[in-house]
C-alpha cells in the first residue's frame, strides 16, 4: 500500500496549491488570466528542465506519449476553468467540487482500464455528488431561497477533465518514466495556458507585478517550481504503483488539506483569501467535505 502514503503526501502539497493561488488572485492581481499566464510560463520552463534530467526514453510507443500529452492538456483546460472561478469564489467552496474527479475517473477506468465498480462504489458516487451540490448552494437572505451557483457547472466539467487526466496519466506511466511523463505533461500544460492567457491585459498586469517586485511573484514561483511539481510527481508515482480509480479517490484528500489550510490562514490573517469564516459557513463546508470524502471513500472499497 505504498501508493496510499504517496498519494496522501501528494494531496498535502496539492491542497496548498489552491490556497496559494487564491491568495494571489484575491490580493495581488487584477485578472485571472495573469495567474494563468505566469503558471503557463513557469510550467513550460519546468517541463523542459525535466526533459534535461530524464532524457528521452529509447523505447516508447506513440500511444504512451500521446497519453502523457493528453493528460497535460486535460489538466490545462481544467485549471483554466478552476482559476477563473477561484477569482470570484471562495477556495473552500470551489476546490471540493473539483475533487469529484474520482467519480469520473472511476467511470473512465471502467471502460478504458477495465476496473470494475461495485454497488457500494456507485453509492459513493451518489453521496459525493450530493456533497458537491451542497457546497455550491447559497442562501439568498432577501428571498430566503437557496440556489445553485452558476459556477457549479464549470467546476463539474473541470472535475471531469481532472479525472480524465489521471486515467491518461496512468496509461502513460505504465510505459514511460515518471520524470519524462511529467515533462511532457508540463510542456503541454504550460503552452496551452500561455496561448490562452497571452492577452494585453494579462501581460500588462504581469509587467506591473515584476516592476513592483510584488510578493505574488514569490508565492507563484514557490508554488509552481516546487509545491505543484512535487505534488504532481508524487501523484504520477502513486498512479504507477496503484489502480487509477483508487489513487484518484485517495488524492481527493487534498480537499481536507485545503479546508484546514484556508480556515487556519484566515483565522491568523483575516481577509487574505476572501473567505467567509462565519460559523454557519464553516459548518456547511465541513458537512459538505464529509459527504464528499465519505462518497469517494466508498468508491475505493
């Protein structure tokens, strides 16, 4: 069960990524495209560096390489959707919905990797979906009615892409070295983000950050050169050792780390993440987290 420990370690790092990104989005930049552009540039650089360390394998198949590229592309589009929502929504309401990706990973693994799904696992899927819906509900104090936030649908699609990325990553690391796979994913991921975010507004914003020597640059560099890479490499390592559906399920533990980090940070530095820290809000988030974790835990049985 080494993959379990490795996946939990990956979750701890990836949970920190979301909190750091939200701090940058909330405090330092004017458009989500600015962060996407910075992430794209740094990950492209990291991807080529990983190629230098890993080298190109002597024997690889076209399918394995395409799987790695597809994994990076899926992550890129998922991150684009996620970052745009993070710009306006609370991190502990946003990230848990994307952690429904094990649901879609399990479905894809059923057809692509021939991994079976039991009745208990299907029950877990229903519970996890209920949890993701609950955390997206808001109470309108003027009408005393709840409504599903429009960002929910973007986040669900993001979750589908994250799930597909893990399944394709599993196919890639069955044949390719982990560092080479991560390099391919990073270059693909980075170039897509750069192409998407290379707009005049984002470029001007990034130049201002550089000229002002903004603390945001330090956060982004630490996040993308260290935290994100360690989290991603650990996840690929876990995928190479364990079944995609189970690894993806356990990786959703990053939601717990995100919840703990975001609540702890906002208690010390109020307003840094733009989080609602009222008792009612925390209770809803905690209840939703329990639902989602219970559901995805059932998937792994």
